[in-house]
C-alpha cells in the first residue's frame, strides 16, 4: 500500500492514504505492532496522525516503521501475500444505542430510496457498525457499515440546529449528534444516550474502533 508521510511539528507525522479502508487497515496494523515511542493514532477519512515521544524515538524511526507496515498491506489495505493479518484497532467493544426512529428526514429517506419507512428502519438497525474515526464535534463518531441503499448525500440546505442525540446518515456514514449544532445530515431518529461527558473516562461513548448497534424503540 502506497502512502505519503509528512512531518507535523516536532512530535507527530501525518500519513496520507487513498481512502478510509487503507487508513483503518494501517491503524490496525500499527495498533497490533505499535512502534516504540508512538503515543496516539488518530484516523480521519484519508489520513492517519501518528504522535510520538521525541525523547524516546525520532521522526525518521517512526516514519520508517509506518512505511514498513504500509508496504506489508496490499493496495486495498489487506495484508500482502505472505504477511500475517493485523488485529482490529480496538477489541470487540459493542455499544448498544436505543433509537426512536422519529427523525424529520425519515419519510424523505424512504421516498428517496423507494423503501417503506419500516424497511428503512430495519435496514438501518440491522448492521453492526464500526466507529471509523471521530471529528466534527467532541463525541461525534463517523460510523461505517451503513446499508448501501441508505448511503445518501447531505441535505441541500443544512439545518441551523440539529437536536442532541439525533441519529443521521450522510455520505456513506451514520453519526449521532452529541450536542445541538448545525448540520446537514439526513435525520432518521433520536437516542437519549450521552455521547460526550467530560466526567466520564473516556469522555466519548463512541471510541474509534469500537462497534455500535442500534436497537429500535417505540416513538414517544
């Protein structure tokens, strides 16, 4: 797998890959065999930020280790022939979220996909999702695993305020808004789960690498 590696300040580097699948594969490989001195692995849609302790290791050593792990992966992020598969970045932690499928865009999503509302709910609640990476707001995770028929674009006109706990889809991802904020995703439902709590350890309920299951509950 071919990647670009850039220095970021005195204790980090940024790995640029072709897409999310490659980023997650490389993160998994580095989690399974973490180079000496590496502190954090922060994934995004096409990049992986690797931070390290400059008192323990050097940029050149970390960059070489990252490049070696990337070379052991095939073009799609799978292990190259003759190399062992990497472990998942985080263990099999599953977060179950009860969802009231009462979102403002639920009927629109059904109409856009040609599905009935009940089938939209069934298709959205069926997969076991994975938190690929975090961003946008504290506690917001980008979840992969959305049913192909529900991979819709963002709304043409974003809302100025999306309620906290809103469960939504856009661009191939599912997400849950941790707090009220502007947003353009398609709203399917609502959960009462607290996505971000600074007094909790860790504060984010949905940590990258963990898994999420949505369980429908009756609307209020």
